[in-house]
C-alpha cells in the first residue's frame, strides 16, 4: 500500500510492505477457507477479516480507485448477491504476489460461475482508498510516509540521479523524452 506504480512491472523489494484489500465475492464465498490457506501459504499476513453483506449504496459510496464507471455497476450487482469476506492483508510485494493468487482462484470461480471470485486492490492508490473506506483504523500516515521515502530512496533516486547526470553531460535536444527512455 505504500508505494506508487512508478514503473511496470513493480520493483520487488522485501523491505517495502504493502497492505491490500481482498474481497472474496459471493459466488466464491464458500471457498473462503481455500483462499485463506493460499494467502497464508504465500506469506500474506491477514491483519483483519470480516464478513459483510453489501448493498448497492455501499458500493457507490466506496467507488474503488481501480474501477471504471461501467465496472462499478457490475461489481455492485455482484457484491450485493450475498455475503462477502473482506480481508486486509499485508506482505512485501503484495500486488505482484496477489495477481498470481487471484489468477488461480478466479480461474476456478470462472469455471464454476462464469465470474471472478476475488477482487483485490490493484494499485497503491486503490489499496489506500479501499483500506480507508473499509478499515480506517489501520491507516497510519506516519508509517505510510516512511515507506514512501524508503521506496524513493532505494528504488527511484539511484536510477533518476544517474539518468539526470547522463542528461547533463549529453545535453540532448529533447531531454524529457531521453529521460523517459532511460528510466524505462
């Protein structure tokens, strides 16, 4: 939860712990134990878990940062079909690892009901927004700023300073494009 999507794929760094929201949707709710075991096996810490029965208004109020407007209506219908399990999970490189966990379980859910069985926060901003809405007591601004500074110091600044030094020496016609290409 504490780093921005600066490049694709995200950098792996075991010192940066991300918090994400995972929602086991109603069509896959009966498989929640399998999901919990899989998350534990993949070394996700489950900070908080709760069962929630969504109403359409809840989803509209939430409006996850990940969702396009047309997706909100579809997700709203699916969330209000029955009980959902809300999980606040944390792990180093959580977004990268959660993609694999969700891919596995969504493949099973799609075979059973033609719909995904898991929703998870896919970006840092979405994770922050989701956590703030569902588990506001776990938002720690001081810790978040520390993690952001660590990420910038460890991952961004070394590459950026090297690229800027190269630009100062080479003085290209279009420094912005050159900097962009060097940082990719």
